[in-house]
C-alpha cells in the first residue's frame, strides 16, 4: 500500500505537505515524511534508498471499474488544493458492507505517475457508503495534475483509472479562464449525447460548472420521463408520488434510494469519463431532493392528500436530510456534511471560488432557504389564472403577471434567505475580479409571455403570464433588491450562468425590466439541459386536455421562441427546444459563450451538433451574437 514518499518524490513534490479528509467529519491527516536511511556500518556497503515499493501498474479498465464502479472525480479547485473523490465496492474486494476499507492514493505531475507530488492512504468509511473525499493541499497553482486510488484485493493491487484535474490559477494571475456550464441530466430513458460531445471535443477547461438537477429523484414520472430497459432505475425503497397512489410515479424517499441514484448515474461510462477528465464545481437545484421543492417541503401532490383527499403539507425533514447526505457523499465538493445537525444546518453549499485575476465564482443555494411559492397549489384562484384546484397551472406556472406582481410586492418572499443574500452581496461588492460569475440555479431575467401572441389562444386568456414562478420571477422583489444593490455599488461585469429551465437563452439584466436603463446591470446565459425534457416538451405535457390554456401547449412548439423575444426586449436569444451545454472563455477584455446544442437524447444515436456563439465585452453588460 502507499504510505510514504520516496526521497526523490519528496524533493520533487515537497509543496504537497498537508492532506485533509473531507468526509463529513473533522478527521485530518498528513503526508508521511520520508524515512531516514539507516546509519551505515563499515561493512554495510551502499545504503538502500528508503521508501515504498514502486507503484503498481494501472489496472485494466474492466478490473478497475469492477472494483471502483463510479471511477474517480475531482472538484472545487483552489490555487493550492483540489478535492479528489472515489468509491470502492466492498463486495468486490471481499469486504463486508460494514467494513471500512483502506485505500492508497497518489497525485503526480504526469499521467504515467512518475513525477509524484504526494501519496498516502485514506479510509473509505462504511458510514459514507465507502466514498472518499480527499483534499491534498500545498499543490502548485494553475497546474494540471493526475491522480489515482488503489486497494488490495486478494493480495493484488487494483487501481482506479488515472484521473486528470487542475488547480485554480494563483490569486492575481493574469490568465484566461475557461469552463463549461451544464445542468439537468435526467438518466431515465435518455442518453447523454451532450457529455459525449464534451469528451469528444476535449476543450482545455479549468473546470466544469454543474448548476443542479444532477440526479432526478423520480424514476418513472410520465410527465417528463420515458423509460428504456437499459436506462431505467429501480429504487430499494421509493415512495408513490402519484395522485391515484397506483405506483405510476415512484420517487426516492430514503438514504438508500438517493445513494442508489448517484451510484447508478455515476456508473455510466460517459459521465464517469467526464468526471475523470475535469474538476467539477457543483451546486444543486430541486431534483436532488424533490421537484420544485422549497426548504424541506416537496410539491408532488399539489396540496391534495392522495388518500384522504384533504390538504397535505409535504414537509419531510428526514427525506431532505437523506438527500443532503447522499449529495455530500457523492459530489466532489469541498464542504462537510454535519451528521446530526438539523436541516438546513446539516449542509451549507453556498461558497466562493477564485480563478486568478479575472474570475470570482459565487455558488448559491436557491432551495434550502427559500419561501414557499406565493400562490398555493390547492384552491382555485381565477384572478391569477388558476382555474383548477390542486394544480401547478396558475400557481407555479403560467401565472397572471399583473395580479401576481401586486401580491408579490406585498409578501416579498425570499429565494436566498437573509444570511445567504448578505453573503452574496458583500462578496460581489468586495470582489476585485474582472468578472463576477454567479452560478445561479434558476433563471434570473424576467421571462414574461403575452399569451395573445400565440396562435389560437382564446381572448379570455390572452393576458401576460410568468411562465415559471418557481424561478426568480416568483421572487421579483428580492431580485430587484439584489440587482439594485449591485448597481448602487458599481459592481460591473456581472456574468450569470444558469440552468434549470431546459432551454438556451441569452439576456441582459435590469433592476426594472419594464423600465430598463441604457446600461444593463449584467448579463445572463442559460444553458439547456444535458438530457432532461426540453421546455417545449414539458409545456406540452403539463397543460392537460380540457384546460383553457391547452391551446398554449398546442401552439408552443411553433411560436414560443418568437413570442418570448417579442414580449421580453431584454432577451437576445431563445431556444426552448434544446439540449446541450455551454462553454465560457473569459479574459481581461471579454467573455465569450458558446451554446453547444446536441440532438434528441431519447434517440440512442446522436444526430449532430450545432453551435451558437455570443460575446460580452468588459464594461458593456451587453450580449452580442457572434
């Protein structure tokens, strides 16, 4: 096993002097110092070099993935450190589920692992489902590094494949920064053409920014999922979230369920390879717990108890904390889960990372601290367009803007919570980075729609709606507060990267979208989902037959993009029927964003890729198509 540095390894990699283990505890350790050679005797001859035996050869992929089925991953790069992750399957190394397992690890300058920077051992704890989250510190800044883990199996050494990662540039380094940003990777019945395209392109990225919906808690929801045998998941426990309680919709409910989802997703060869190639920076959205969740509340039943047919409040703290714990175990992010702490203190994921002189990245959590949706899902409310009880239409989606605005201004619900909001504002005002990048889960710009601009929509419902009040449009007072505070502090070059809505958009941001000033506050680029049903497909599903808004669903496919652009002059680009990811390259003068659009993920074979490029020049806060 790997325990100590050889003398020449230590001399070439002495910066890596401390290691800590981020396993939801305060356990810390260190790279063992080199052993001193024994004192020579007159007849001893040359003194052998102290140290462990040479590294074993890297195991073939088949053996490696059998023992380490989720491969390796890295994340949250900083100038002197990066988190390294793996998981070992206990049964594959003849261990019981309750056994902790010792792993060796090594990090090097080269893929052959000859120029070793640091090496040691770490414990894969049974209590963390045999996952490991290890943070070597003292690493060189802005450096591509390679790493792997290993374990003993029947006296033989089995290794992971060699992972590649990269530390962040040093503070003040005048270097360009490149990253991909992605979201929404439903696996059920869908193939990850977008991830495959990224691995085929092999761009030179500093990191991959993932903005939520890494897993989907539902495994057979016909509203947005369709199964194929090789892309189906069976949960060990599960809960029936269908209104009829007929098991037509099953979702994760326990720690075992959420762990099963992560383990299944991460066994996919394409996703495993993406994690092997680049460090990730991750936040969550709703499906890591439950669709359209708020705090520890789900919304599956729209306030109608499926058994009693009375009101139900879907608060489930135990389910929420199970989801949080699984997220902390399986995501390569450098934060610790606090076992036994009450939600939301069990896991705080909002944080900041810096990448040289030009990028300061703020990651927010827009689920743990938010207020409930303003319009209840239960009773009818004709004034806001809610004509049917216990439905999302008129409560969270297609909400009448004029009535909603008045009510929202009086209630002032929060999306961020007071503490996180202050942290975000203080951090952005203090930032000296060229680009203040906001890793933002749900869409920030105002996305209103005059329904009368769609064909065949009855005059009775030709009013203006918010398409989605689960995003920032449902929390517009706080949005105005955040943007006006940044404007007053002269925070420039705000670059917002967003996921969630399964579409590509490029927009300019204003405090008051109805009365925009000549210069926007910042820009927002929204990525489509990796594979989750596009907004066009979702709208066709969520407005049922017989609803007065059904003509909206029927005309959406042919007219939505044009109607959105006409209704929202701050919107520069819209594609509601898209899949893919975005790539960003920033430097001292500009941010260039490319939307990489891939084909229908329900088809096994990819059907090609198209690209749309935009630029925002420093100091303009404008989106310009290229």
